[in-house]
C-alpha cells in the first residue's frame, strides 16, 4: 500500500504529458473521421480525353469517336504540341488519342493502322487506355469475320452496349472499419508514449539513492516490491487504456459495438499489458530523468513508423516490415489490419488474430522476466 500511495503522488505530476498524447489522438483520429469517404456505392468515373482526328469522321472512324465521346469527358484544346503537353502536365486532360489519316480505309483493308496516344499515366489515363483497347480488340475480332463495314459497326455496338452490373455483396462496413483501424493503429503511439513517459518518470523517483537504500533494508522482498510497483503501474495503464477505449466509441461510432469492435478492444488490451511491462523494464534500466523524452521518441515514435501506425503497412517496403517483426507493435497493428477485412467471425478467421495476440503476450512475459533478473542483480550489487 505504501508503494501504491507513493506511486499516485508522483503520478499526479504527470498530467500534462498524458493530456498531450490524448489531444494528439483526438486531433488525428477526428481528422481521419472527417476525411474518410462515406460512400458505400460504386460509381465509374470518366476520364478527360482529347481526340485529334486526322481522318474523315465516317464509318468505323465515326463509330470509334462516338464510343469514346459516350464513355469519357471530351476536352477541347488547340491542336498544338505545346498546348497539349501543358494540358497533360496540369492534368487538364488525362488521355490524348491521335487517329491517323486514312484510318478507316486502312482498317477495312486490314493494314492494322496504329493509333498514337499521350497520357498522364495515372489511373484515369489507364481507364481511358482500357476503353480504347476494348474497342479496338472487339473491332479487330469482327473484322476477321466480315469485310462489311456496316455489319462490323452493328456487331461492335451490340457487344460494347452490354454493361456489367456491379453489386456490393459484402456486409462489411469498410469505411467504418477503416476509421477504427486508423484510430487503434494510432493508439499504438499514444499507449507506448504515455506509459513509457509516466512509468519511467515514476520509477526514476523510486530509484533515487535514498529510496533505494530504504527499500533494500526493509523487510519487503524484491519480487513483492516489483509486484507492488507493477500493480500500481497496471492501474494507471488500465485507466489510460480505458479512457482511449471510451474515446473510440465517441470518435469511431457504432462499429465498436460489433464483433470486430470487440476484437479491436481485446487486441489493444493485450498490447497495453505489453506496453506496461516494456515501460517497467525501461524504467528499471533508466537512471537519468533527462533521457526519458529521448527514450519515448526512439521507442514509441520509431516503432510506430516502422510498424505502420502512421503509414499504412501496404505502403512500407518489405525490408522495413521484416525488421518490424521483432517489435510488439508490428503484431498489434497487423491484427488491426486483419480485423478491417474480417467479414465472418469464426475460429478459422480468428486463428491468425489470436496467434498475433499470443506473440504480444510472449513479449510481455519476456519483459517481466528480464525486469526481475535486472532487479535482482542490482539489489545484490547494492
């Protein structure tokens, strides 16, 4: 009880850093909620296309031009190389199609006339390129069957008029799950930074020379002393974690009442235990209070960047992710990313998630063992 009361007195001096990390979580979490796309329907976009036609607009040439016009936004720009290049550079147009002279006659004579293009090489340009290639592939297929231009055009129109109906069959609310994943991934930093900063500051007070000597000469055993400190730290970490969970219900919304929401909470609880024992270990090693801020930056910021808390995992290089495997944050964030795609909850789908949590618990046990070993050695030296 004496250890616990002393812990609370020191903890009272750490309100500002805890508040700072909480404000960061609210700011970045809230910003992500506002910028997330709420659309749940699929809408095909049209690219901006410029057509430079050097052929007469008749027959198959006219049909090609009409098809492009019906499936894109036609842009009018002066037919000058510099003007077109500027339009592409400033994204005023995504795709430029040059239809050569005598295209119609060369096509019907099976001379395989080439259509030149220029593009911005973005996704809109890729869409325009797919559209053009689709038309040309269909036209060349029917050209092999007949030389009758009218029949070819009729077959092309009939084939290209068939549309594919896109239906969303998944029951996943991907938008809401993405919000939750972002929030809990960012919580990796807040939990690590908050617990490491506060617990290291508290333990550095307990490691003062006078207090250490009093502890050594007391009847309290080292394991009992460590358990008391760890319990006091656990109460603090649990309250901090619980506050972030309540915050997630406010910022993320109804998805937190689902099975996926429960997994996010369970995963963060397991990670909280790991962050607690890691902080306890660092606090037992660290003797200089001035080094605490540096430790927070190295461990909390470093692991958050390496493991995908700030930058999505799919954007990180493979060699970075391989290095990240040695950090508990990697397994925590990996679980969050898997939950985002979890449509059916059963033992088969939960197995990899539980495996990741067991790895985090393994780190937790390892940190406890190392802390006890270091404490015993230090006490013997004293």
